C-alpha cells in the first residue's frame, strides 16, 4: 500500500498535494451534506401536525421584530415641557398693545393741540368766543381717525406683536382708542393680572378652553361696561395659550430608545415550533416558512459557512506543508495521513450523530475526540494534531446542529476541543509506552470537565443522567487510547519505513536475504549479528529506535554476497587472502562495491528505504586506510579522496551508531589479545577520529549521546571478547612427568 501511494506521488509530482486537498475537501463536504440540507415539511394550515417540529437554526422573525418595536414606540407617552417664560411673553404683548394705544392717543392729542394753536392765530377778532370754542372742538380726532395713527405705530413692532394685535377685531381696537386713559389702564391691569395668574400654572392644550373660560369669568369682578368687558375678554382669549407644550424632539428620542431596547424576535435553535398532534395555525406556518422548511430552496448560508471552513483547512494544511523542510514525498505522506485520519474520524462522528438523532441521548460524548490529535502528533507533528483538533470541533457544529439546542452544541464543542487539546499536549512518539500519560490524563480530564459542566448547569451530580454522561466522558478517553494502540501498527505500515510489523517480519531468519547470508557468507552474517546487538543497545540508550537499528544491521552488509571471499570474515582457516593477488585499486573497488551492490540488492528485494539508507551510509565517507597506504607505497601521487567511501555520511542517530559499531566490532575482532583497556582506548579514538573527520556533521547526534554510545559499545565488546583461561592438555602433563 505504501509503495502504491509513493508511486502515485512520484507520478503526480507537485500536483499531488493540491489534488489531494481538493478530493479531501469534497469528501468532507459530502459527509456533512445531509446535515446541512433543511428538511422540507408537508404540513397544512389548520391541520394536525404528524410530528414535532423544532427549529434547526436560530432565525430572526423580522416582521415580528418590527411590530414589537412599533408597539414599544406607541407605548411611549408624549413628553410635555412647561415653559414658564410664556407668561411674561404673553403679558408683554398686552402691555405693548396698550402702549401703542397710548402713543396713538398721545399723537392725536398733539395734533389737536396744533390745530388749536393755528385756529387761535387765524381767529377773527369779531367772532364770538362760544362759536370759536365749538369750532375748535370739532377738530378733535375720532377713534376711526386714531386707528390710522395706531396702525402706523404698530408697523414698527415685531411680528408676534402684530399677529397678536391683528387677531383682535377692529371694533375692539376702536373701543380702546375711544376709551379714556383711566379706562384703558384699568382694562390693561385687569387683563395682565388675570393672564399672569392663570398662566402661572401648567396649562396643556386640552385644558386651554377651560382656562380661558375661567379667566374671562374672573373679569366679572371688575367694573366694566358691557363693551369694555367684551374687549377685555377678547384680549384674554387671544393672549392666553398653553404653556405645557408637547416636546416632539424628546418624545421621538424616547420612542427611538424604546425601539432600540426591543430584542429581536428570534426563533431559537431547538425551539419547538409545533408539537405532534397539535393544530398548525398561521403563526406556525409563518415560522416554518422563515426556517425554509416549506419550500425546496435550501438556505445557502450553511453551505457558505462549510465552504469557508473547508477552504480555511486547505489553506492551513498547504501552509504547514510549505513551512516544513521535508521532501515533497514526505509532505505528501503527512497530508495523506491527515486526510485519512480526519475522514475516518468524521465518519465515526457522523455515525454518533445519527445514533443521537434516533434517540440515544448524550451518545455524542462517547466520541474519541483525542484519537485524531494523538495519531497525528505521533506520526506527523504536534502542529497537525492541533489543526485536526480545531477543525474537528468546527465540523461537529454542523453534525449536531439538528440534534441539540444551541447550548448543548456549544458544550459538546467545548468538550471535544479540550479533550483533543489534552491528547495533543501529552502525546509523544511512542503511544504504547504512554498508558498513564495518555489514557489516565485524557480520560480523567474528560470526566472532570464534564463534571464541572454538570455543576455549572445546576444538575444533580448523582442522577442517572449525570452518571451516564460521566461514564461516556471516561469512555471517550479510553476509546481514544485503545484505538490509537490498535491502529498505530497499521498506520506505520502505510506511512513509515520502520514500522514495527515490517521490522519484525524482516528480522525473521527465514527471510530470503538472511538465509542467503547464512549459507553464502556465514562470517558476514555473524558479524552483522554482533553489530546488531551492539547498535541496538547503544541506540536504545540514547532514546532511538533500537528495533530498527537491529534489523538494519542484519542487512547492512548484504553487498558482500557478490564477492564474499574477498572479505576476511568469510575466509576459511588456512586460506590465503585473495587481495594479495590484487592491486590496491582493485581491492578498493571490490570493497567499495559491497555498499553499492548492497543498495542494489536491497532495492531489488523491495526493502524499506530506511534500511537501504543505512546500507548506503554505514561507512559514510571514511578513508580505506589499509589499501590507501599500500597504494601510497606504490605511487606517492595517489589522492586520499580516491580511497574514501562514496557516502553519504550518516543522516540519523541510528546510522551514526551503526557506523561506529560496525568498525569497532571488526577492529576488535582482529585484535590478537583484546583487553578492556585496549578496547576502550580504541573505541574512544575511533569516535574522536570520526568526529574530526566530520562523519557526524549531517546527523543530529550530540557529544553527550556519543559518550553514551561509547560506553555501551565498550560494555558490549568487553562482554564478547573477554579473556579466557587457557587449559593445559593431559598429554602435556604426562610429558612433564616423564621429563622429571
């Protein structure tokens, strides 16, 4: 399966990731599609509903909202403002009226006096005095003539005063112009006092008529003639106005405030629109229309929302791939793993949503929310685990939007979020070794979180529902852990070279390559076993993959199958070394060839790439000193680079350890009488020389780890090549006795 995926990636090249993202997004869309499409109901007005209908989403009843706002505005009482200054303004108008009357009378009197003066100068000395007096009296202005003077004076006043005076009938002004000064003063005093008294209190427009009647009635207490009282009544009637005035600006402001305070009329998600068996009225029809349940036109808002979330996920994944420094093949494998895990997890969540819809309450809490983050953190990176956790929560909002109310959906999403977050935080690279960390933390965190929500919602903690919810939360963590354990080996087979199942299969001695090594190159096979033991112990000591190191060592020298007798460990006792018959260059090519031939053999056997890499890197670019020195003896111009292995240098900690263990085992085996001191000195010098030569520059092994490796290999070699007691033979003893 892994080779098949690799082949597809190699063929598609840089187009693999975009195409995979597109297919992955389409798959998620179809999984969620049925949860997005609103149901189309077949209900009729004034008929009995055959099912209980709930709102699938929160929708505003705009018409009802407008109606409620208008009702709130209509309920606001009109605001009236008492204007005390109107008393003075209206009183001043009466004073101005009488001031103009007085000025007109004064002007008329002045004109009369001028006439009298002129008449005196022109009078006939013979005319009788009584005739002269009568003639002069006839020259005095009438009220009608005074009206002209009055109007001339009125023009110079403001518009409000002119409007007030013009509201009085002409006869009333003539009456005032013809009245004596004492009568005019009395009428002015009566009207201004009455007006001031009446307008000293609040008068609204609906009270004005009554107040005018009261004011006019109070004139009865004054000694006026009928005509004078009528004039005073007209003055009061036209000057008395309401002083508690309707304030339109404040009233409108309060109405707008009342409208703004009205909450939108919402049909809440999960709200019962009509119960099964109840009659469908016009309000029910209106609400289901707003929810889009009576037509075939689906609401596209949810589709837009899902599209944007899928687009966001694709962009985030694309960004993660761009920022990682891995190969294109590795990026494609990680994205494939993400797509596979997310799709599978979402299908499980979909199944739980269907089960909850069928009546299994709270079954959604059993969802293993930590599973995807645990697997992705283990096989990819913590960033992929965090991303998967966030988007799973987002997708759960779509899956459970019909089954639960908005509060329940929110609580469920929080539970998934924190459970997945805990799984991401505590997961390391080996799930099997993390029982306490993964299982205990995730499970009990889930239970604690749900317990806090139970108290928050004011539910009884020991009720049957609460206990069941807690058990589901514990089960979620338990299922997450054991499913991660169950699927890990198979995911390793699909997406990693050094999967445990693959390595266990390769370390079996019945493997064709190992059987061939045993039969054709027993010395090399034994050497490989020794190197495997040394490497596995050392790699395990520094926290590496010991099983992988062991299996890789079994196959690191398979290239020696091609020319087995040219390697000293495969020579039988007493056989001459065939290199004695070859030039240093020929020997170099044969020994170099065991690396390239080994890579070729492993590729033909379709071995994992990680095993092939160890074969190619186990000598790095080290110098073949023995044949280089021999070549130097023959030709001083020989280049050192001609006798260096082609490499590459070790790229991993495991490769670096195998590089050391391979040389150490071969060298110590060639020692005549190895001791603990000589072994330790040699291993120390070997590691230092490899470091000086730059053989570990391309891997992440540290000096501290190299010291641990040195100690482990020394212990292994000392245990293997320990000194033994040489037992004397029986023949030697008898011979010694005879000599005696």
